[in-house]
C-alpha cells in the first residue's frame, strides 16, 4: 500500500525516531509499505518520519542508480550492492569515515529541490534487518551517501541542514512556500526529480 509522504514543514520530520524494540507484523507491514511508497515515487530511500512514523526504520534501493556506483560489504563479505536491495535498516548506528566529498541529493519531502551536500565517502553502519538479525554494512559511493541521508532523517535532521549557508539562502523563498503549503494541508504525490532522491 502506498503511503502519503510528508513535506517539509511537518513537525514529524523533525522528530527523532524511537528505537524499535520488537520487530512485529506492524513493523514488517510498515517496511513493506515504505518500499512500495519509495518505488512508487521513484525514490531511492525513505525514512519512517517521511510517512508519519517517528521510529528507527528506513528503506533504500539504489539498484537503479547506474551513474553513481557504490561498493558494499555485508557482514565482512564483498557483495554487489544491487543483490542486497531493497535494504531495510532498523535501529541503524553509523560510523563515518574521515574523508568527505560533495554530491547532489534530492529528498522526497522537498519536491523539486536538490543540493550539493558534503558527506563522508565511506561509512560503517550497524543495524538490524527485518528478521531481527544484526547486520554490519561497510559501504562507499552513492549507497554510503544515501544511508547518511536516511540516518539523518531518523534523527530529525534534513538535508537542508547540511547545505552551505549560501545554497540555503538561495532556496529560502522555495522553502518558505513549501512550508506554507504544508501548513495549509496541501496534499502532494511527490515524484523524484532525479535518481538521487531519498
Ligand atoms: Zn530525504
């Protein structure tokens, strides 16, 4: 089932997600619906806050992103990232590598806005999967960026918070308009504008 995606201005996007203590049918159904919602909107990542649930759950699928490669180790073994997609991360904890790089990002909660964001080039993330098993992922490239974007969402942090002040200033009228629309209760069916919308 496709869920509605909250837009910038909704306070749930600023809420820190609660830790998931029990992976039950409710969590499994929500994860499934989030995957459908992400695919339906042509996005490559979605966090629970974006569908009105402030809990530590996010889904990703970078398998269709061809021009921005990723590497991935799952539990210490090199694997092709697309074989692990869609990826469900529950209660993720992230360690950032020291080196950073700039890259373009969009967000399903910010229709038609993209920005250059500085992120760690490589990360290690420890999480649980839908079976409750612990997983460890070491990744570089676009998947590393995407996971950082999603883990930020789970902590109430949005990609505009990581833009340069100049970039944010030039977007300020667009952001105000979006916020007003959200306050008025406008409903949208956002679609990704690029293959980099999370
Ligand atoms: Zn996002």
